[in-house]
């Protein structure tokens, strides 16, 4: 089991007494990464375009971050990683890069479980952009079981056909916590036989992994994923950095999302021709979030180190350290999952004892991440979150950007209250949360 007491000491916000349980939205930043942020600023320079010692050092740290990030998810190479501002921009990048490849009569399949970021871009593509060019593409939505919270794979198989260019699914719902079986979704997408212009014969598979990567062991090669998007502010890093993994054979043939700056090959701009940079810089126009990128890369190390108790053995920002072995990443992330399941099981068991509460999503903690969404009969989710805040409990109320799923349940307004603990939260905090909810319900 995790040494939670030791973990908490690395987080100033937690040590200050906050009960930070809105981790599905954002996690807190550890002291080591705060210190690194300050340290980098002392020798901060632009990357890929300077000859000073500061620029060379910054470039080394920046490029090493790509290695760290790719290793964390089991990518073939750091050249498979493209960095954006977050999961939302990463998914939009895929949509815009594929835009010109869609043919009249094609379709996109996504699900009712999705965060708006994995539905609205495809809505915009099919309802607003492509129709302007006389191209009709359908956006199809896969149902889920309202009681269990599980995705309806039979319905997905019915919707995916030989005209399905891409299947887009959450890796873990930020409303229900549900973790759809990626291997089964991959098979459905592969069996479509869609003929991509680069010669690939299958529907592409895009996974919104914003809730998956920080909470579970991820292996993009094992799961045969074409696109994987996630954000680092959900795994101890500051806001402003998200990643997109994509297979090399797809990146090599995709159009760029943005043009200009570092995505141009050195000296290859003429009135007749523009040459693009090698991967991954082909997809990184403009000056990147340099410090954010470096800290995001180091956050992948910190997460493993803090779980395995090795933080004090590490100098963060030292590129001479070898990459963490994949078996160590697997071990640490399985420990994260096990601990989260303990917290989740306690919350589910205790909250289901309260008659006025409706819980959403799987009841089996192994089938979900540590996201607990619920409503109290006769009480606004927003007022509930406000009352919890008065007790120093940081909940979240609203649709959590999972608007489709809230409407799917017929919730009016489309809102729920959500508790999402992480590895620095304790079972005592969960007990306090349950007791506080009981008190609020009794005095509604």
C-alpha cells in the first residue's frame, strides 16, 4: 500500500490543510516541481534557435521531457509525442489535421460518455465546417447503460461501419469514472475496414485519456491506440501542457494543425515551396510552453517516485538520469489504482446507505477511476458543493463538461456533485466527507 503520510509531505497545499478532492479537474503541485520551476527560470532561454549556454541547456531539458513523456505511456519513440495546451487542444488538433481527409458519406463515432472536448470538435466538424464545403459527414453517438455506467459495445459495433473514419472514446469518464475496455473498442474500430488515404485499412481510434493516464497504467502499443490525448495539470504539473500521442505512420501523412515557427524546416521557405520540420516539430508551430513542458516531463518521474518512495533519491531536472523502467511504472500505477479503489469503495459503500442520494456510474471500484458523482434528492448540486466548501471539502458541482451524459440521464438542470480523491487523500478524509454529506442531507 501507499505511504500516504509520506506522500502528503511533498504537497504544500495539502500540508496547509486543504481537503483537495477535485482532482479530476486538477491536482496539486508538489514542492519538488515548484522548486524546479524556479530553478529553470534562472537559466531560461528559447529552444532550437539559440547558441548561448542557457539556450543549449534549456533545449536539452525541453527535448528530454519528450523522452520522459513517451516512456510513461509506452510510446515507440519521443517523436510520437506532440505537445499542446491541454487535452482539448490535442483533440482539436486531430480533428483539424484530418479535416481534409473526410469524404462525403463518412462518419465519426463517439459516445454519450464523453467530455465535451471529445464530442464538440466532432460536432463542429460534421455540423458546421464540412457542410460549408458540401461534404456530409455524420457524428454517431454510442449509448451507455444508465444503471451500470458501462458503455454499450454492441451499440458501438452497430454504429461503426466501413465509412467510419475515426472512433473517439473516453479512456475513463470524468463524470461516471467508467473505464471502457480499450481492447474491445480497438477491435471494433479495426474491423471496420475503412480505407485511410495513407493505406491503413481500419477506423482510427482516438482515446481521451485525461482521466486515464494519471490514474492507471497506460501502454499505447499494447492497446494499439492511434491517438491518445491527456493533460498534465491532472498529474501534478501546472496548467498549460497537454500531450497527443499518435502513431508515426499517421503523423507522417497528416496535415499540420498550425503553421509557422518551429514547424518549418530550417531555410525551406520560398514563394513556391515550404518544407516542414521532422517529427515531432512538424506539429509544433510557434514558441512552445518551455518551462511547462520541462516540468510536465519531470512530473511523470515524480509520480512514480512519490509512489515508490524514491523522491529523495532523485534530482529533478537532471537529464543524466536513465529513464524509469516500464516495469517500475507498471508497479507504481497499479499501486495508484489499488489505493484509489480503496477510497472509492469506501465512498460508494457509505453513500449508498443514504436513501436520499443517487450515485452515478459503476459500483465496482475496479471498473472505474476514483470519481464519485451523485445528487441529493431535493437539493441543488451547486448548493451541496457550497455547503461542503464551508466544511473545507473541495467538491465540484455542474455537468463537469460531460453535458451529454447528464442530459442522457434526464437531469434538469444537467448537474451533479463530484468528489474525486487522489493519492494524497486519506481514508480519514473520506470518512469526514461522508459524515459531512450526511449532516447536510439531514438538515436539507
